[in-house]
C-alpha cells in the first residue's frame, strides 16, 4: 500500500514532530509528575488514541468542517479549553500528597482509566490537532496505490504506534527527575498545584489558538 520512499519520509517527519515539545508532551509530563510512570504511559496511550480519532475524522472529511467553519472551530476550541481549565482547577482542589507516602500510594487518587479517558478527550477537543491531520496525512496518501481510506487508517496506526513508543521513552527519561523531586518534600506537597498550573496554562494556550 505504501512505497518505501513515502513510508520513510512519513516516519522521518513524524520523528521530527516529536522532537519539538508541544501540549501532548506537557500533558504526559504533568501526569507523570502527579501519578508516576504508569499514569504517564497511560496518558501517552490516551493521546495516541485521540490522534487516531482525528485520523478517522480526517479520512471521512469531518476535519474539513473545522477548517471551513469559524463557528465549529471556536466551539471545539472553547470546549477543549474549558475541559483543560476544569482539570487544572480539580488538581488545585486535591489534597497535597504526604511526602512520607510511597509514590504508588500518593498516586492512588488518579486511576489509570481516568487518566486514559482524560487524555483522549483532551486530544480530541484540540482543533489544531484536527487541522494538522487534515493537512498532514493527505501529503502521504497515493490514490493510485489503493483505497485512500485504508491509507489514512494505515498512516494513523503508524503515527499512534510511534506516539506510544515516544511517550514511553519520555516517561522512562522522566523517572530520574521524579526521584530527584521526591527528595524535596516541599515540591511533593505542591505537586497537585504544579500539575494544575500546567493544565491551566494549556487551557489558556488553547483559548488563544487561531485557525
């Protein structure tokens, strides 16, 4: 379905994208700080799942609505921003973690399923991601090589696989930082406020996104 040159170019571009930190990286970072490596990996999987949803939307043309309609774009944008601000406020209201508790106990309030759903919703409600996939994926689709829908799905699955691998690598690299932070009781007690600040900053950045 894909020739070697097209596939190699696609993989190279995706790797280049991953090397430029964006909101997804900050989301994985904040969740890893809050809940540990397991929650960080689950968050990465959720983001990748949201990216695949955008792939399907782009394949069937739904993302084109966001590109052509300012009302639709702003509606999705403000929904996404409101959701991120809600998560930020929720993190702020949570009780500070006891520095004496092990990481697993401190993270008990954030369940993997909850982190997964929140990551998927956050990514799906990012209109910039939708427009990105609408503009990016078609560059590597070749109608003469078969079903364009299957090519979209194939490219999306490759992106999802690479995204999960990248997030896992990111979480592994963050583990030493987590151990370092754990040596500072004051930072551990303020962990939820740090995470809440990151979510609120992401929400405000979405508010000021332009088409």
